[in-house]
């Protein structure tokens, strides 16, 4: 069994949006949104270089990354720390590129695939879960649905 739990592996494709943090050679942080994050296996995540010149430049000098993915309504997610490897060809590259082209269309430029060996994986929770002991995710979702202007329906 690897570092990624079943809950983590199910959350990544469900949440879809992730943020990847890298550091430039002069120590400046870079945060980049990714819609391509996927799970490769029990220890690795993948994302595509579609339009990420700064992320890729930073990875060339420092392969350490942190990836955060958070369900905006449920205010829960995960943070992953690891080491990146840039792939420009091969089975892993082809697999993610094919997934993206199937989902988004064949014209999406997948320049590279970044395979991240996850070294640390932890839950990411809104402070509301700590401050209001006993609050349920359903209650938190209702609050944020209302704040975003969505109506909850009992029609299923």
C-alpha cells in the first residue's frame, strides 16, 4: 500500500482543480492552477504542462512541489508534498495526454507530463471543522452553497 489513501485517490478526480507550488531559483514562490491533476498509482500524481512556463522553469532547478486540492463547497481537501519528474514521452505521458485530449479536445497542447512522487500527504481542512467541533460536512456545504448563491434541493 502506498502513501495515497483511497479517499485521496477518489478526491483528486472529483475536485478537479488543484494548485501546484514551486520555487524559482532565486527563492520566489510560484503558484499555478491545474485542471489536469490525476492519480497515477498509490504513490504518484500527474499533471500536464499545457501553459505552465514558470512552473516548468522552476522544476528544472528544484523538483520539490506542494499540491493542494480543495473542494470549495465542502471546504475539505488534501495537500501533497513530493518530488517532480518531467516526462516528455513514454507510456505515462501518452496516458495523461490521451485523457486530456479525450476530455478537452485534440488541440490542447500537452507539452510535458509531470509525475510527482508523493512523500507526504495530509488532509486539508477549513478551520470551521476545528472551531465548531461536531460540525458536519453537510452543514458546511449548506453554508457555502448559500454563500455562492446556490439553492439546495430536496428533489435528489
